C-alpha cells in the first residue's frame, strides 16, 4: 500500500486458515491497521492480491467483499436501539424487516445481550457496546470478521473479560478472524497465530508460545513481553548447542543456526534467578531497586553485563537496595538471537 512516496505496507504476505484467529501485532505506524483496511476493502492495494475463500477480491469495494469489521470506536448509531443497530446490515442489504429483526435477535442472544434489544448505546457499558458491535458484524455471517483495536476503549479488567468473550465466540462459531492490536498480552491471549509487524513489514509470525520463547530478533524479543537484551559471545557450537559467554558466566543454549562470534541473548525477567553470593556459574550483582507488585517483585540488579530486570513470583519480602546477589539462568527463557 503506497501513499505517494510512502510505502505503508511493504511486501506483506500471509494466510489465515478458516476458523482461526490471527493477530496483526505491532507498534503504532507499523502498517497493521492499513493491512486490515486493505482486507476490508476500505483501502485498495497498490500492488499484490487479496483472496477471500479462494476468490480474488483485490479490486472489489468493501460492500462486495464477504467481510465485516468491528471498529475501535464501535461506530454504533446513537439514535438507534440495540436491535436496530444489530439489524442494520440485513436492512441495508434489502432483507425484509421481520427477517432482519430475527437475524439480529439471534446474534444478540449469542453475544449475551438478550433483553437489551430496546436500549440505546448511551445506556450500555463499554463492554456491552462492544458486544453490540460484534453482533452487528456477525449478523450477515461474513466469511471473515475483522477487529481493529477492539478493546482499547475499555478499562483493564473489562478488557480481560471482553477478550475472553471474543475468543470463546470465535472458537464456538468457528469464525475466521483477523485481529489488530498493539497490546502484546491481548495478542498472546486471543490468537492462534500472531504476525508481528515492524516498519511496514512482517518481523516474525508464529504461535504465541513460539514468538515468546523463540523470538527471531531483538525487536520481537523486546516487543513481545519484557526481555533483557545483552551482547554476548558464542564461544563454541556443536550438535546444535552453543556455549555462550554472558559476562563471566557460560551457558549452553540452542544455537538456532548461529556460529561462533558476537550475538545477543534475550532473557525473560522470570528466567533470571537470584541466589546467594559465590554461587558457581552465576553473575555477581547488586540490588538497585525492588518493588512489591502484589503477586510478584520487580527487581533491578546491577551486574557486569549491565542492569538486569528480574521478576520473582511468590516472594513477599523486599530485597534491600545495595544487597549483593548471584544471578543465574533458568533452563528456559534464555534465547540466542542474531547480533543485529
């Protein structure tokens, strides 16, 4: 997708299998919403093809594609009741009033809004408005359902509940969904597959666990969850394993196709273990900060490889600033990545 000299979406190619929820994840301006709008027909691709159910829809208008979109703002009609909002699509398509009403009632019941038919959007909570938007998108039973940042207007607790409802609905109805968000936790929670975008291109795609545990590069490691990114040296490689020098410590990691020489490691905060000073194979460190966050501690530790962010679960006692510790590494959550 080009706007004059600017390429907003650059050589992006992927497939969404029927009945799967695939999330486009990335920071603002990476091209994810433009990609979604191209699927919807709200933007016409400058180059390439878009196929839905094997049919080339690249040049078709939004009305002629078998897709529905749930917008960030919900875009509900304030002067229409919940039922009228949900029945809007079939009505515009020219279906009879009674048939449109029945289709709308069926989908409103599906999203848990039975009994709310005569209310107006202003009389609903944010989560209920979101469900009306989903019911309206579902009423014509599109081949593809598109979500553009659907939870960004909700508070944190409601966001969790509504994302669970969207995921349950998608699985129960076997819907094919393209979902856009910049929220990593949301993407990990709802997706069959995640496509991470950066600078108008795909940085990596895969199952949520693969992206978290095996990031392809520093950008993905840093964007999906928290990661300590450290410059390291691969000392030796044999049988797919690499001996990696992290400061004065040496750890054995999957080589992931890398040879000897400079590299980086991405270390998840929960993969750093704090122990008593003098522990063999550990990095010496000093506690810089320690914050109590209910079910875990957030800890900053100064070491020879720089400041490391550590998360400790199930620990209630704060660690004293300036206290010496030894930092060792868990068996998972430490991943070798290319140096650039």
